[in-house]
C-alpha cells in the first residue's frame, strides 16, 4: 500500500474557519471589507455593526468618518459586488471618541 503525501493544513483550516464563521451580513462584510475599501481605508475604519442593511462603520477620527460618508454610495456598491445574499443598503459612519473627553 502506497502512502499519500501530506496535504497542506492551511486549506483545511481555512475551510473550517469559513464553516464556523457567523452567517450574518456583518460577518460577511467583515470578511470582504479590505478587498472592498482598500488597505488604507481598512486601516482607519472597520465595520462594527449592522441593522436592517445599514452598516455601522467605526472610524479612527471624525475626518475619516466624514470621508467615508462621502464615499458611502461607492463603497456600498463595492461591498455588494463582493457579497452574496442580503445587500448593504447604506453606511452610517461614526468616530471613536477621543480618550479623556468623557472624564
């Protein structure tokens, strides 16, 4: 009997992670976020919530939140082009509160 060569574990782990991932619109968006918005935007903003197709995006600053608001329709189109299933209807961008302002 002939032994098979070992198969890369990375493919099996990736398949398992895909099966275990939550099947929500937010989870789907988080998986494609960087591909849809690009590395620069993804470093400054991340999808943090979703309700009725409206995606909440938390940004590193108010300037980034405003920029993503302006880019919203284009980003929604890119996201929906990468997603299967329920589409994103709109973005709602918010900025992270500055530390010390609440004290």
